[in-house]
């Protein structure tokens, strides 16, 4: 039997830049401010995403009639296995960025935030699973 030793990362020190009293904005020290919105996205991608989720994908507009076809297109472009269960829903009229280049994570996030009832899961090995529920109509 063998034991693995892990290294526990120590938190980074907190750094606060000193500002001299009476300094003008151009004289203040510190990093430049980051823009709040990047390339029209409504969120920032989480730190530590695997590279396959950062890959740029373009899903054709023709796939907006089928959620499963759209997710399958992303899965093929990032070389990830894809499974699905339940009814297939159209994504016509949603804010999902069809026909535009965007990171795979952003595209899948928009699908997850659409009106479709169910879950969209990406596990640690990179497999994508969509499990939809029946509409309550």
C-alpha cells in the first residue's frame, strides 16, 4: 500500500497599493482597472476551467431548432462525449449565441440559462449530459 502526499497551496498575500494623500487619479499606484464586460458577455468565465471549455466554437443557426443538436455540435467541436435523455426543445428566440464564435463554456452556459426544464452537466472527464424534463404545459 502506498500513500500520496498532497501539497496544500498557501493563499496569496493580500496586496493593497498605497495612495499618497492628495494624489490625483493619474498619480495613484495600482493595476489598471479591468473592464466589467468582455466581448458582450454577461458573465466572467470561472478561473481554472479546462482548456476544452475555453475553445472557441461556432454552432450553426440551423441547430436552434434542437437543443440536443446544438449541444452535440459543441461536443463534437471540443471532442467531448455527449449523452441526452428526455424531450428535445427548440432554442429559437433565446439569447443562445448561434452562428457567432464564443467559448464552449459560454455557449453551454446560455443553454443552461434558457427556458428548457432540466439539467446540463459537464463532468470532470469532459463528458456532457443533457437531461430534460417534460414541459408542464
